[in-house]
């Protein structure tokens, strides 16, 4: 970038010109984030989906408004049973903690009792 006039300008190199003309390709390495995948037939995941559906029906709203599948899977991985732990789940803020946290943490606690 240069400041030869009132406004800064970019200088185009020969290589940049070749890219713009389609004579060369530019590639970029991207780190792949591998998420631990929770199986969809996981018993806890299914229980949390049922709970989400019950709440959604009671509130006459779509289940994904309550929590996304990604949030439910994160709950299955983290098994939160305290407010602080629940706030560390993807998609959970103070409002969702207050509105839904107790029911979901109770379901997780019940599952832990029967599976640990």
C-alpha cells in the first residue's frame, strides 16, 4: 500500500496481475477443525431431543429455537450439571440457561445416574 496522493492505493505485482488474468491460481491452506461427533442414536441425545420437542410444543415454537442439534450434542459431550458448566455449551447464554437450563440439567443428571 502506498500513500502517493490523497488516498492510499494498492500496487499490483506481476504475480498479482497473472492471478487476475487467470494465468495463475491462488490456494490457501485451511486448518480443518474435527469435531467429535456424537452418534445420533445416543440415548442421552435422544432424551434431550424429546425434552426439546416437549418444550417447543408447550411454547408453540420450533424445536431449533430452543436449542440446535449442535447444542444438544455439545451437552452430550460436556454433561453439564451446574449453571457454569451449562453456560459453556455452544449456543447457551444467560437467557437459555434461565429458561431451559434446569430441565436439561435434570435430564442429564438422571441419565448420569443410570449410566455411570
